């Protein structure tokens, strides 16, 4: 059983500005102006939506190759609905995170709709990000 | 009850290269070379780790301001353990996503350790990304 460890390091370098280091890549996160930030990048919940979209696209590519499907174009739009009250410390019955995440998949490929439905079913089943969102994932946070 | 919709759009522009659009921001995702990609950016599971780190940093800032704690430096390291077999379509008993995500929080602030432990407890409770990972989040994927 092959286990892979992925590592990320992130630093608070402004009010809400975060510099993230992932292997050789550097990404900047921030909050938009209406949430009090300097808008130097996407915020963490937007990153969750991008991770989910990217995962469908990449697993989609892998499964299409396996099934011999040629992809001409492939795009995903994502919407996530969230009540920021808990995040902001206001009294609420709502959860802190997204209540629901909806993805719309636009694909142009040399396959009929029934084949693409079967393809999408396999993609969803094998998508790591969807697994981590839909099912319980242990997250341990410790003070150094 | 205030609900906010967050939107992201992502396009497959190479073998595994993804261009993500989040408001005015453009991010590139990819797989590293050893997973068959062109390594033009982080991959979706690394993005999950960065989202979790960024969320602790930003909620950490908010809660510190509320508690009157001055932060001198604040960094988070994250490790996620994953078996890529399911993603790759190999037979496995393992889940597709991270089995476990561990964060180590390095903070230098004008507060004693007990206060920082209480602070971190509140931060974890109010962190949207942790909520979405630890608890079930509905993800709907539909073919356009």
C-alpha cells in the first residue's frame, strides 16, 4: 500500500494576506475588500471550490484516457453557499463552512451522453477532493 | 440569515494543467512530473492543504483581534497522507482522499500558552474549511 505525504507551509504576511509554499510554487491568499482584506488573492473557501473543480478536471482527464475518450474542451463552474456568521463569531445555528457545493461540468468530447454519464460517475468516485469533502476527514491542529 | 455565494470557474488547458478564475484572480494548477503533469502549479489535494492552513491563519487573525492578542509571527505547516491507488484506478480498500491532515501552528504573540490554547480552540471551531473537511459537505456534480 503506497502512501504519499503532501506538504504545504503558509505564513501570515499581512492583515489577512497569506503566502503559501507548495514545493516550488508560491501562492498568495487574501480576503476580498468587503471581508476586510487587501484582495491579493483568493480566500481559503474559494480555494476549496477551485480544488474541487481542479480535481474533477484532472481525474476526468485520467478516466477519459482510460476509456479512450478524446476531450476537445472541458470546463467546470462551481458555486458554494456559505453563511459567514459563525466565522465572524456571531450567534448562529448554521455551520461554519459551505452548506452545499454545486459543480456544473461542460465537456465537449467524442463520446455520447450515456458514456459521459458513466465517465462522470467513475470520476466522482475516484476524486480525492470530493472524498475529503463528502466524508469525514480527520484534521488535527496542534500548537508547536 | 446572511448567505454568501462564492463562485469559481476552471478550465483544462493542458494534459493536467488547469486555469482557475476566482474573481479577478487567475491560478494555475497542475500535477507534478512524477504524477505525469507539467508541474505548472500545485495540484488539487495540495490546494486543500493550503486552504486549511490559510483558514487557520485568517480565522486566527480575526479571533486574535477580538481577544486583544498582538501577533508577531504566525505560520502553519501542514502534512496530508494519501494513497493515490483509488485515484489511479487500482484495486484498493483505501479511500480516495487524505486519510489524515495534520497542522502544526507556530505563533509568536503577546499571550501565554493557556490563552493561545483557548484561542486555537475558538479558531478551529469557527474555521469554515475545517468544518467542510471534518463534517459531511454535500457536493453535487452535474453534466451541463
